[in-house]
């Protein structure tokens, strides 16, 4: 499958058409951005690590019955996937309070939540990805029906129920993560984008060390080593 015209360039990926109108190619970039694009950098090899990590996690989720856009990894930086109409909602799943939950509501950093929290953010850089409730999402026309929002929450919880114990067995706490969904050509809602340390928080259970993009956001250094460690644990090399 060949890359054809560039359809879109995002902060972490480029999206290309292919000869098949139902399939697209994502190129995973080495670029890193945070704070709505205000902080920028690049880390050689980051894109390939995220492509490999996402590939393994999409395969795991598919094997457990979650429908995703994943078709196959083409090479280090390229993934072939289905074309979807993107739902402009970021579905955030949280097991432990940190980040914006701590900032916005004052819940102490590191607090284990009494139950898994699922939130919606409006995928809109110009507005700074604000929080959405169900009525906002319907008024904005981000989905047509309430049952679509219910489905996003249900599938997000199913994904957490698969990934949380999976990572715990590899010595990593899955603190929180962001999911995106789209509608395929038949109108089915499926998981899209990527699942990587760029959009998940992983804390090492033994040391408490951060193994994700917070190393960049918080200027901690060692981002690539951490991402490699996450991949190695997924592959069972450690
Ligand atoms: P927070 O709302 O605390 O900043 O982020 C919660 C979780 O969702 C974190 O795992 C974070 O990586 C992910 N997340 C939220 N918004 C974005 C975003 O716009 N881009 C990326 N890559 N991840 C996000």
C-alpha cells in the first residue's frame, strides 16, 4: 500500500490517502507538543516507538473484541488503518487523579479514584479542548444521539478493564489516557488514533517513576528511554 496525497498534518502524525478510498496511512512523527502547542520539541525515534506500542495495543484490544481502525503496521513510522469520520470528542479515562483533574478540582495528585472516571473534552485546539457534558456534545452536533455518547463511555470502560490489568501485570500503573473514536463507512463507532505514552500516563509501580509524555511536559528528560521501557514491557522483554 502506497502513500498518496497528504490529507492532514497534526501535531504528532501526518495522514495520507492510499489507492483504497477506505484506507489511510498515518505517519508517526518525532515531534512533541504540550500546553496547546506552546511547548515544542522533537525526539528521534519517538514516532516509531509510538507506532509499535499502538500496534501491539490495537492488536490486544481487537483480540478482546474491541473494534478499532487498525489494519497493520507498514514500517517503523507508518500504520495502515481504516478511514473514519472523526468524532471531535476526546474521551478521557482516569484511574488515579493527576494532571487537569488535580488542577481543576483540587483532588490530591496520586489519589486512587473510588471508581473509573470517564470525561469528554471538546477536540478543539482554538478553544483549548474544554470539558463537555452530554448536552454540550449534542448541542454542538458532535454526535447525533445520546446513545452514541453512552457507547463512547461504555467502550472506554471496556478498554480500561482490558488495559489496566494488562499493564499492572507489567509493573505499570495505567493512571489515565485519552481515546478518540470515529465512524467507519458503515456508521459503526470504532477506536481510532493511537494508544501510546503520548496520550496515556504510566507510573512505574515499584518506583513511582513517570514513563510517559509528562517527562517532556514537566521537563524531566529521559523520554525515549521511558517509551522504550514501556515497549519492552509490552513485548515481554523485561
Ligand atoms: P489531562 O486532562 O490530565 O491533561 O490528561 C488526561 C490524559 O489524557 C493524559 O493521559 C493525557 O496524556 C491525555 N490527553 C488529554 N488531552 C490530550 C491531548 O490533547 N493530546 C494528547 N496527546 N493527550 C491528551
